[in-house]
C-alpha cells in the first residue's frame, strides 16, 4: 500500500492530506485506490483458488515432515508454474513471485486465460491458412 507523505511544515498540509481533509475527495480517492488494487486486499483461500481453476493435490510426508494439501495450475497448459503454499493462503508464480492478495491473483489468472484463449483461436486461424496453402 502506498504511504502518504506527511508535510514537514507544522502548519501546512501535503497535497494528499489536503485532498483527504474533504470527505468527498477522500471518498473519491479511496474508491479509485480500491479500483486499482491499492486498498481492499482480499486473502487467498482454497475456495477462491478452486474458483480460479486451481487443482488440489496432496504432498505425501517426506523426511519426517507431515503431508499437506496444496493447489496448482497446470504449467503445461499455461506456460508458467502457479503453486500455492500449504493450506492455499499464498501463491508462488514462476517459482519466485509470491502473491497474497486474491484480487491480484485473479487479475493475473484472468490475463493468462485471455492470452490462452487468443492463442488457441489464432492456432485455428493458422491451421485454416495452412490448409488453404496446401490445397493450392
């Protein structure tokens, strides 16, 4: 979340403080921040992961550690590894990017689905073009 800078002047307000001093302006700024994802983070839950198309799996006990349930999206289908931690409260994308906000994760998965749909539709178009060339 972005921090609001305080004015160094004891009697002056920063631009953000001035804007937030008006109730109407404060509501507008908070609404805009929520729309772009700065405020109103939503925790990741197993049900939320299911809703986004994740699959559930069970990690067998290893080296004296207990087994656990985790959630994943098939890397071969989307081209990127998307894997939850134990219990499904955090998701790691590509082995290095950790996401704890469901809204951000949902935007990412939606973007992946849109890219996949577009690629799939273009593959059909390319197949049609190939067939036309072969027929000539």
